[in-house]
C-alpha cells in the first residue's frame, strides 16, 4: 500500500508550515536579570567535614569554597527528589562553616548536597537520629 | 641511611593515598527456590580509621527477599571487625527503584559512584534499592582489619520456571573515617567482586520448545515486552491461541508441556508492545529516528535513473529493505520515505500490528537485497507466512528456535535484532558513550532568575558535517511548561512533539544542501516556570532517544557532557541567615 500523492502533498505542506513557524533567530533575550548578582565564578565546591549534634539535629558543615561565589545547600532524601531544606550563602572566606538547623526533620538517613552557581555539586550522607 | 630515607620517601605517598576497599566475597551462588542465599561484603581497612561504611545495592525484589543483615563476628579469624566492637545498622529499602548506570557511576571508586548516582523509578517495578549505613564503635586505639564485614541473607522467591534472573549489584560502598571524613574507597579493585549472579535451580520442568530471540543490547524490555504467541493449528490453519510466552531480557524462552501439547502443530507469532499494544508508539519513537530517515532517503535518491534499481549502498541486506518498506507494498518507494519522515516528525505513525516482523535467524541474516520482496524466497526456509513460524512439538525440546525481528521503519536496526553483518552506516545506536564517529553536545546548568528559561544545545561536530539531529527532553510539568524552540539551522525542517513532561524535537536537512559543521547551536528550548522562578529546584533529563546523521545519511554517535540539566532558582543561593 502506497500513500496517495495528495496525502504526501498535504504532509509536505504541514511540515513546511511547521518549519516556517519556528523562529530561526532568538525571539527574545531571556538572559540573566541584571538585578540578580550571581557573584564570582566558583572554583571550589567541596565539603570538608560535617559534625552532627544528634540531640538537637544540628549539623555544622565545613566547606572549601570560593570567596564571593554563591552556593546552596540542600538536604535531600537518599535517592533525590525535592529538597527538604535549603540554605543559601555567599562565601566570604575560603573555609566556610555553616550551622544547619534540621530540628524539624524526621529521623532518618539523608544527603547534604552543596551546589554552586555552575551546577557543580558534591554530597555526603548524613544520619539524623536523636 | 640514604636508602632508608629513599624507602620512606617511596612509602609515604602510598600511605597518604591509601584507600580502604569493599568487595563482595563471591560472584556466583547456586541455590534452589525457597532456599536462602548468603553473601558477604568484605572490607580491607588499609590503614584508615574507618568507622562507617555506606552501601547501595540493587536487586530483583520479585526474585529475592532480603531477610537479614548481620555483621561478622567480632574477633573471629575471618572477620574485619575486632573484639570489643559494637555495631549499628540503618537499613533503607526503596522498592521500584533501580540504579541507572553511566560511565560516571560505574567506576571502581565507591565515593565517585555515589557522587554521580542516578536512579529511575517504575511503579511496581521488579527492582529495589537497598541502602545500608553500617557504623562501628571500636575499642580505643583499635581499627577495623581485613576480612568479612557484613552478611546479606536473601530468600529466593518461588518464581516461574523461565524467570530471568539478574545479578545483585553493589552500586557503591564507601567509608567514613573519624579523622578524614568520607574516603575514596576501592570497590573490588584488588580482590572480590562488585556484583554476584545467583543461579537458581529447581522449579524447572521438561521443556518442549526452547530458543532465543535476538535482542539489541540497548533494549528496554519493559518497553518492548516481547511475547511469543503459540497458535494451535487445525487443518493447517492457526486456530486457537494456546499459550503466550514472555521473552526475558536475555532473549531466552522455553515452553513446557503444561503450556503446549506434545506432538502437535503450532504456529508461532511475535507480539511486541504489551497485551494491548500500549507501548507500540513508544517503541516506534525509540526505534525510528532521524538517521533511519536519512539512510532511507539516501538509498532511495541514489537509485539508477535508467533502470530504477537501487545501488545497495546504505541497504546492504534484504532485511534493510524489509524494514524500510513501512507501507508493506513489497517495494521500496516514495511512500516509505515520506511515512518515515512523518513518523520522525510525529505527524503520522508507521503501522505496526500485534504480529511483529519475526524471522528465523538464518533468514534474517541472509535474505538478499534482490529477493527480499519475493515471499517465496523466505517461505522456502520459514513456513508460517512471512513473519510466522510453524513448529511441531516433540516430547522434548529437540530443536532450538533462533529468532530475530525488526521494527518496521528501523532501517538501521538500532532497536531491532543485529545483523550478522554490519548495519548500514554507523552500527551503534546514538548514546552518550560512543566510539570514533561522534559529535559533542554540551548542556549547561542554570541559575533561574526569571520565569522564562532558555536551554541552548551547543553542538561541536569537529571534522564532521551533519544533516539531521534529534533529542528528547523529560521535564517536570508541575514546575515547567514548554513554550517554544528556537531553530539555529534555519534551512532545515524542524519538528517538535510536545507531550506532558516530554518534548521530542529535531531537524533534518531535507534539501540535502545545508549540512552543518563546526560549533553551533541548532536548538534552544524555552520553558516557563509554573511557580515563582526564584524558588525553583528541578532537573531536565535527556532520554536515550537521540540521534544524529552525517551528511551522507549515516547514523553517527552523540557524546553528551551531561544528560541532566539542573535548574535552581536564585533564592536558593541567596543568604538565608543560617
């Protein structure tokens, strides 16, 4: 069974219209909003250590980062999904210590993920149990 | 003394870079259904102060139940755990989840694999992820040693006789020391294994029909769902569906006397896409991509102007033409190439019925380009119609059926059985890991600062010129809405197929005059955030459904820098006062 010629013509017309309706140039610039300063380009995104106060579910995170760069710390379920807690900061020193309050988080095993503005990340497991 | 210093100098870096090692003691265990299986995860401390080991295993929960996890006896000769140690374990189970392998997460360093972890969830899926977080509290001035650490005890479920078993995989294991944090950890580098295969005996019965269906290495068995239908023949006509046999991911099938009768004539057909064919559209989208179209169109355009004969440059075997004959006219004509492009563009669908194109292996590999359209040339070898198989059962499986199949339209056989000879053009299906002929595609993560998000696809073709490209991006529709695509190759004909949470797109140089090379951005996808863009946290994933075609119409590979694009709103980085 062959496709009738009129069907091929119709198909070609549809594809031609489809091709023509796609804008070959940038239709509008959605570049970064200038009011949002993303800081320095991160050169280092490392977690050095994590100290856990299990009694109050507080985690003291020590990190090796880039001065002036922005970072975000996510508390995640082990296999991913949406973050349970988010903490952002701009590094003022290369070695940054941040205390994370996870007192409202249920007991369990989680990941702490440090992410820079380039999307580079590093993670460590963390056991929160009173 | 100088020699001593030299010796120390040589030894010191070794000690500083010492890594602990975790490994499975065995890679093969034989057991019967209902038995329990024990497998040891062992540890080589290698002069570290390890106090925690974090494991990630995957296995078939439908075949094995983890009934116990225990530590080696402290102080025993074979144990890595010294006398006086106390242990604790956190055990998490994630049914339906499975590890998605990549080059980055299948290294011999467990910490690296953890950093690059990637999972997929299937509702009710047969696999499970088991996370085990094992902690030891050691006597003062004592460390773990080398030997057995933790025992996993599985019970084998009462599976069907032809159940296809998969291995137990240790996806990662890495250690935490009390003086150096989380450590790079060898996973079965110097000894042991990272996976263990269980051979299950018992439950088998006499087999009447045994064979293989040749499946491609990249097959998604949950998508393809190959099943063999056994019709009992009456007066040489297939009359009653007697049995449907699922083919496992290894392509092996076997049928017992309880499923079909001895000394009886059957005709066997192959069915793909599930009982109601729900997966057929996905199979076609996966199997038929831009390089199938470019290969077919190239072959068609090169036919002799005087004789009309094809020159068999792209299609070297009859099965290529059979796959290209999507309108089943027993010829290769403009209707075929038109329908192929319509399928790629998502405008029209290639017809694929419940009875799929199955051939004897011997026919599949040898049918020539001259005789592929002559049904008799196939039926001389394979009775039962072009795609059926007549078979007479004996009292035992005296014959083995070796079968192959192709998806109509999959002319380069990327999602069909492989030929015993080279496929047309490049032989492999496009994926992120390919050999010498490939292009690079770079994708970048973004900090989101407005509700409009643009994702450019940066392509570097090196010395190659390309004439077609296609990708598929999966996104969370509760967070993003696909808006449009900017086309950077304006002379090509583009196509977009946007479904809920999935956009398939590409473009083809149909005029065959505007092949592109070098560095360029053929596509930029534009999304709009559903909620406040400054708060968004989401990821876009590229599926394996991607393809590229060279100027000559051959399929070439795609090397991605990442198959994930991370989008994080600005507020997630802003100082939060913690």
